[in-house]
C-alpha cells in the first residue's frame, strides 16, 4: 500500500525555483560487470508529506520519491535495531536506497492507528506484514536492482517473499563485499528531508520502534541521494531551534517530510515558511507555548495610576520587569520578561470621536516596544475599546504588530454598548468580533512569516466573552490565551480562576494577574505557580 501523500503548491520560504529534472549519478569501477548507474529524482515539488506509521511502507515511499533507479538496495528488518543501523551505514556508503522489511511494535499514533492507515505487525519469525511486504516488493520491482543486500535473516526471508518470481533477475546477497560502492551521485542540493529525531540522529523520548526504523531508513536513503536531512523533535519544525537554524541556513526549494504528524502539507508549508525566515521568539523557537513563561508588567508609559509599567521611566521599567520575572525561573522553562502596554485607554468622556477610548500614537509607543525587544523581552499591546471596533483599533498598530516579539490583548471589560459608560458596568465582546481580529492578525503574521503571535483575552466574568465556545482556534500561527484578571482575596481569586478555567475552550493557554494594591494578600511567585493548570503568563498591575 502506498503511503498517503499530501502536496502543497506554495513554495517553501523565499525559494521559487524547484528542481524538475532527474539528476544522474555515476558509478565507479568494480570487479566484473559494472552496475547500472544510480539515478536520483525526479525530486519532490515544494512540500510533500509521507504520512505512514508502517516503516516498510514509509521507507519505500521515500525511496520512490528520491531514486529513479538503483544498482543495489540495502534491506533490514524493522525488528532488528542493530541491523537497521548497519543497513543505514551501508546504504549511505554505497549511495543506494535503504528499505525496511516488516513492521514493528507500536506502529500507530498514540491512542491508536489513524483511520485507513495500513496495519503493520511482526510475527515471531520476523516476517513482514501484508502491507509491508507489498510495499517492499513494489519498490524493489520498480528500482530493478541487480543486487539486494540483506543484513539479517528476517530481511532475507521478507525480500524473497516480496520479490517472488522477480528474484530470478535480482540477486539476494548477504555479504557487503558483493555489492560495489558507487561514486556519490550529483545529488539533490535543493531537497530537504524532514525526519523525526529518533533514528540515527538522536534518541527521541517515547518514540516507537517503528518510528525509529522509519526515520533511520529515510535518513539513509536521503543521504544516499544527496538530499539534506533535518531531524525534527516533535511534529512542528517551528518548535525545534536546531531545525529552525538548519532550515533557515538551507532555504530549501523542496521538502519531503517522512513520518506521521508532520502533515497536512499546506499546514507544514506555512510552518516551513516561518522556520526558513529564521526569526525566533524571545526565549527561542517559534511556537509560543509550551516552551516559555511570560511574566509581564502591565500599564501605560508614564502613568503610574494605570499600572506598574508606568511607575518608572523606560530603563527602570525594563529593569523592574526583569527583576519581577526572576523568581519564576523554575522547572527549566525559559522565563521571558514582558511589557503589557495599554495602547488604547478607556476614558470617562466620549472624546471627539465619541468612542470613550483614547488611542496612543504608534510614535509614542515605538521607543518602549523597540527597547523591550532589544532587551530580549516580549511586548503585548492591550486594547480598551470603549465603543470603538476592536479590529479598527488593532489595525492602528499594524507596524508594531508586524514585529516578531509583539502580541495583542483585547480587554472586554472596557467594551461599551450604545448608551453605556466606563465603570458603570462590565463590558462584553462577542466571539464573532474577536474572530474578526484573529483572522486579521493571523493574515498579518503569515504575510510577514512571523513566529506564532500571542492573542490575549482578558476575563474575570464569564459574560465578558460572549459565545466563548465559538472562538476560532484554527489559526496555527496564533497562540490564544485567556487571562484571568480577578482581584481580591486568594479564595475569591481561586473561585474566579475555577470559572475561567472551566469555561475556556480545550487547548487554550491561561494567564493570571497579580495586583499590588487590590489583592489581599498578593500571591507569591511560588503560590502563583501552584495554580492548576499552571499559568503560562503572569501579569503584575
């Protein structure tokens, strides 16, 4: 059975010229008749995902995409770790594909194999599954090698079963000396192959034997073909700093992702565009959570009454933010000092536009934003809309939000309906208005190929977010966080926290606010981190 393939027509990164012709390798002299030259390609176009949990099927699919033909093939059983590593070494040395015979324990994803995925098992004798045998046989017949080198008895049995009558024209061998070494192929310099770290490259915690077998074979075949191999810890290259650096350095014209979890191809293509751009978040990586903890000073520059951020000048605020963040450096999670700057401020009077909200100019905020970024901090721009439309206010700060270390916060408390005034009621924002903002912010983030951007929703009453269950969580380049802003005694805050946590949609991150003057007493950092779930963002006002 062929591995499911998903393609994306959008080029990776800035590269727009894709390889289209097969590149031909050549072989060196050998005793007796020289083998036919190996041919690599035609390579993949743009982004191709090979999403199959069975290592035999996956290894055959990688070979099919990278090699047009080969004078020899190396085969190892999925159930033999030592044989897999030996086969990988031989395949790389001889510049020929490596295939896997049989499945291995744990071929499915956590929680069971995906619907429609081929099953793969290994019998006590080490024979291949039906799907693995079919994939192995089909690829061997397509490559039509003169020799197949098997590194263990199980692989030899599987190869003979897979070839059937075709074994009359292909020699199945066990001695590496019988398979001559070819000279390196001209290669596929524009092609990068993503594999799950856990094959030859690294030990992946929790990886199944099947994952390791598939990654080992994909790595060996890609290396033999002259492609670049980038191991990825996890399923998202944006979350792996080493993978980001490798992709940014290469800027590949085409990417082949070998393994479950990388797809679908359109999503991977968007993620790769960000990885290739190379810009990382404060604390490293391009995915907001998990992987960092934000500790923020909240307020408005130069206005102490609105929060701790404005109680001192800019250098003093940077120093204070770093000092406040220090106690949160526990558990090995990078802690990022943060400014949450009130960009539009709710007003008691309607103002000239009748919106009850005063918008700070971009010019007045830019020095604070730039200085924070230069200091390795994150910045969140907070909107208190009054009667203004949140999207209109967000667009005012487009140039600042185009920076990789700047996110956005929406404060429904200060949203007014017709006839309402600030401080007379608690406002509410419907999910539909929030979704319009998130759609725009996602498009801006994608256009600039930015790391995931934080979108904060402040909440201390459930009524503040109307139809919360309708929030759009489908933007892969946004990280949505609901921030609990309740104040008062610890027991009262705990009650508010429980309500906010219980109502939040699945997978949404959480934030917590400590008030210097309105909490009685204010929680210590240790007490704040003791909240469950543990907050990813802690603000001080």
